[in-house]
């Protein structure tokens, strides 16, 4: 995974994230990924409002590698994987903030560009491609 930039987002593990087993519930990992996508779009495109998102989430997956506990200090790393004419993948790695070799989870999501006025998929713009180019794997 070298040769490209990664966006790093600090993740605060909240008490409400913890389940009865004493670790972060599996569903919460997708919320962490969502926070990473939000930070990515804010950082690269200054997008802050939901109506400014020009894609839809088509698929998301997560491989849970080790439990995250309340006192763990974690960072979500995010970068761009495969790109098609109308879709792009985002890859995620949830790691320990002081030792990135400790990996809690890895994931991937597929986003499809969408024209909400025409109610159909749309091609990825050259502007978007230019802004994400440094983050492509």
C-alpha cells in the first residue's frame, strides 16, 4: 500500500459503541468507515452538506481482525482502490494509533456516482479524478 496517500482520521471509541462482550460492536465499524468517508470528502472537496454528495453507497464490507476496546486509541486509514467509469472503491484500515502494525479491521466500500435530478448513475468527473489521484492505490 505504498506510493499513495492515505487520509488518517482519529476515531474516538465511545462508551455506547461497546457491546456486552466488552468490545466495539461489529455494526459500529461501518459508522467509523462512514466518518472516514465524511472526512475524506470534507478534506478533498470541502463537502459538508449531505445534498452535496454526488454518489451513493452500493456495497460495503468489513473483515474484523481483532476486537477494539473502550480504551484503545485508533485511527482509520482511508484511500482509493479500483475505479470504474461510474464507480470507485474506498479501502479502509482501522489501526492502533501508536502501532500501525496492530490492525483491528480492514474494509472496502463501492460508491456509484449518481445524478439525483435524472435519477440515474453518472460518470465520474475529471475534477473528481484529479482531486483523488494522490490517494489511488
